[in-house]
């Protein structure tokens, strides 16, 4: 039960971090293009 709760909290955290990571890459690529 506790492990399921941890996974439920961990998944959104991983998704949020991946989004931030992708946004940073997008910003860097835009700066290179400009």
C-alpha cells in the first residue's frame, strides 16, 4: 500500500522533470537557431 503511494507520487515528479528537461533543450536550440 505504501509502495503504491510512493509510485503514485513519483510518476508525476518524473513527468514534471522530463517536461522541464525538454523545455530547457528547446530554449537552447532556439537560441542556437537565432
